[in-house]
């Protein structure tokens, strides 16, 4: 939300690497902040991606990614 893009990437957890090698970009539609500091985030899935490199910033997992292109069906 702070960057203004209203999107973030999501991968499932992986015990060996921290998170999976593939994920999906999520577009934020709405955020409801709770009094205890948690929030409920309403999202819709978008582009799929592959993780190229993993990192960490401010306690959050980060990654360099490349988007995947779907094969067009005729």
C-alpha cells in the first residue's frame, strides 16, 4: 500500500527455500485494518511468475522475478 502499486507477489511456503519457486501477483481491491494491528486484505490474482533470486528487506521476504507467459490456445 505504501508504494502505491496496490499489488504484491504471493508464494506458498517451502520448508527448504522459505517459499516456492513460482507464485502469483495479487492486486489489492480493499484493505480493512483491525484494532489489534492486523488487516483483512481483499485481492484478486493476476500474472504468474518464477522466482529468480530470494532476499530479505525490513523483515519481509523479497524476490527478483520474471513473469510467465501463457501459451495461447487457438
